[in-house]
C-alpha cells in the first residue's frame, strides 16, 4: 500500500507507457528568463517531481521566450477514481462494459485539474506558484473540436439546433446545460416577441384613432403653465399632440393584456424548463451524482490525511456579512439618487446654457441620464464582483459548489439593484415627490426636482429601457466579440514575428497558448448577462413591448458568438460536471414579471384640469373662476389647490400665481 504520505500507493512512472504519443492533458507555462534564477527552477522541478510521484509524465519544451511543461496522467491513475465513475458517461448508456471503460476526455481533464490544483510541493499549491511567478499560467489543450467548429461555431448555423451532446462531451455538463437553457429561453422568446411586436404595431395602426390623443390634439384652449424655474413660455396642451401619439405606440389598450401575457409566459417558461432540464439530466444519467460528495471523495483519494471541513456557523460573521450586504444595496440605491441629482443639474444646465430648445430639454435630460446610468452600471459591475468575492471569502464556505452558490446569490442581488434601481425610481417615484405649486421640493434648496416628460412617465421609462437595453445588447456584444478577436490577432502577430517553431507538438502548444485566457468567471459572466436580460424582458415589459424582440435577436447572435469564442478564440474551459443550474432557477424566480403603473400626465381634458406639473413663473387667473389662497398668500386656480393647506375663495382680479397648473381660458 505504500507509505503513509503517498497519495497514490505503488504508483511509479512507466517510461514505456503506450500512451506516450497521446496529447498532453495540461500545459504549464513559465518565462524562460525566470528559470535562470536558481530558486524559480528549483521550485518548478519540485512541483513536477511531486506530480511524477503521483503518476504523471511531463515533458519540457522551449522556444525563445517561454518554457512549456506538457503534463499527462497515466491511465492507472484513474483506477483510484473508478468509484466516482460508476454512472455511465455516454447518453442513455446503462450497461456495464466487460472491461475497464475508457475515460471520457471531459472527465479526464476534470480529474487532472483537481489533482494539479490540490498538489503541494514544499507547502506551495499551483495557485501559489502562479501568483509568485514560478509559473506564468496553465491551460488545457484544444483537441477534437473539429465537429463543433463545423456544426456549432459558425455564423451560418445561427438558426440550426445546437449539438448539446457534443458540447457536453467536449466542455462538460455545466457548459452544455447553460447552452441548453439559453437555447430553450431563445425558443420561448418567439411567442413573447411576436405578441410584443403586435402590440407595438397595433399602436401604429391606431396612431390617429386614439380618443385620448384626439382630445389632447384638439385642446387648443388649455394652457400648460411654464415648467421649471427658467421657462417663461406658456404651452398649449395641443403642443404635446405628437408626444401623446408616440406614447400611444406602447401605452395603449393592448399594453395591459401584454403585461398579463408576459406574467403567464414567465411562469410557463420556468415550469417547462424544469421538464426540459429533467429530460436532459435523465438522458445523461446524472440523477445519482452529487457535486459536494464528489469533491469530498476526490479530496480523500488525493490525500488520505485530508480532514473534512466542518460547517462553522458564526453569528458575528453572518451579522458582518448582512451589514455589508445591506450597505452595498444602499450604495446601489444611492446610485439611483445620483442619477436624480444628475438629471436635476443637467436640466438646469441645459436651460441656462441654451444648449437645447426649451421643448427639447426634457428629452435631452432623459437620454443623457440613461447614458450616464449605463456608464454607472459598467463601473458598478466590476465593484459588485469584487465585493461579492470578498464576502464569500469572509464567509468561508466548505466546498467550491457552496462558494459558487453563495457568490451567485450575492452578485445577482447587487447587480439587480445596480440595473433596476433607476427604473424603479422612474416607474414609481418620479413626479410623485415634487410637492405642489408654491411649495416645490428643491435639491439643496436651489434646483427644483425634475418632472416626467410632457407625455407622461411612461415615455421616460420607455427611453430609459430602450437606451440601456439597446446599449447592453449592441455595445456589449460587440466588445464581447471584438475584444477577444483583436487580442488574439495581436498575440498571433507578435508570435509570428518572433518565435514560430517547426516542431508540430510545440507548435500546437504555442497555438493554444496564444488563445485568450479563461478563468472561473468566463461562463458565469455569460450566464449573469442572460439573467439581467431576463429581468429587462419581464419586469418592466409593459413600458417597452419590444424588449422580447430585442432579446430574441440578441440571443440568436449570443449563442453563436459564445460558441465561436469558446472554440476558436479562447483556451479550452476546464469541463465541469453539473446536473442543474440551480442559480438560474433562483435568479429567474427573483426576476418576477410585473406591470408598470400607467402614469400618463395628460390623457384627457378632465384629467388635464387637475394635473400639476412643475412650479414656474406667474400667470393670470380669469375673473370669476374659483381659486384658493396658499399659505404664502398666492392665488391659485382650483386645479392647483390642495384642500389640506388652502381655503377656497373667488379670485376677482389678477394675481400672481405660481405656474405649472393647467387652467382653462374660459370660465
């Protein structure tokens, strides 16, 4: 059985291994100049000899700048893991072979990766050696991906079904489940996109038939008092005719029906996906597999003296994590308040600097505010990821799967507030905390809080969602593809200028080294992007019926874009086994669909008589109209009165009135 310290008893290197011609399982990379340092070379050899003692072969290959260490595990090493491979690896296979079954490539890489990451030499793990510069990086070689290149990673295959089983054999179950979920989500978006487009087109068909729009367009005898602190011009209600018609495109009779449809669609999508996932997992025969159990078993087999970490609950640690999480959520909400401050100051700047015409100021503020929010989202995404990682490290989870689950929950929660706090403000708060004429709420006592667009808050929400979602789907996808493509081309050009090798084996290793690096978050980032898109598609879909259509088009591109990146532009992901994407179920359930209150400000003449906008300059009350006196002594028309703070009285002569009330010119 070997000595007490041996991880693999009686395991010796077989120099005449028949697998010597097989490709390497893993490759370690080091700087050639760094090896000249005695300490660096000694630590490298220590680690490689430890791997050799465990049953690995290695080969040193050099070019002008780098040293590559090809590593391959002997077949005998996997006999110790046979108890973990009792379930059939092939789809639908349930008969045990007469002899030892060959190890699938994805399983082989997964086990080798685990052994490498848990091998220590002189107290240093592989991660420690990479951080200290002993090794530059490590990666898995691409091999046998020709079928995926032809059937999957091509733009002309954008409307073809995905080869999920082939993806699973090459990248592992976790990646395959992600693409199975993404494919099903895209398929289910077809009816949602069709209904949303129908609602939007029905607005075009009824562009001039809306009774509300007709009343607004014919309201030539109703004035809008000046808006804001700098405006001096009155507007007729009929001047907002165009905005009223545009609003009717997405805020019409079909909007409520569409919101109900999307609520039902989200529920049906989640329930049918559970059936789809169960079918896929049954097809792969993974119901008896458990990630935590496998991780613990791998640890025990790799190190017989491994001590299982006990679950440690600490009220202090939990309280600190809760407080820090709440503070981060408050910061995310504070980002929404920062947007409010920006829009208030931008409105004052645009008015004073005469950068826009008076009627264009509100639209300019909304558009620039959405761009500002998009930049904030990009910045806070990086901050949120760092904070979520720190909180997970402080929480000290026992296993990798537990750490991943906790990180997903924390990161998604922070991302939800970062993306949707401003939309919640526009949908439910904007225009409701501004006070009333004569007693307006002001920022720092100087600048009056902004109001909704002349056509209502739905227009603000529509523009905000259209800009943010449009930018995320276009700019993000372009950066997601062009960034790795340009980086790979630059690395390839530098390589061709300096150190092309004539050795086919070394050339293959160099080709894989020049691909873009991957990490633990490579797949997670793609998944989180889809979860945020799912939120945009469902939560405020009533204000933006075209969201499912944009998501459908984006996903058709996203599937092939991710495929091309994984197969052609990036190093090979380490395959991971999984039978569920539980995080997707949790986040999808969190992003529950809901409709947005219809907050149109001027839908009819009757509502126009009692709608207040923003305090501005003075106007004149018609003699004989009912009015009231405010606390400051100003005379208001009855449409602007607040029964709790004023008393009704007839206004018989001209008097200074705070603006921003709708009042009829006729008594």
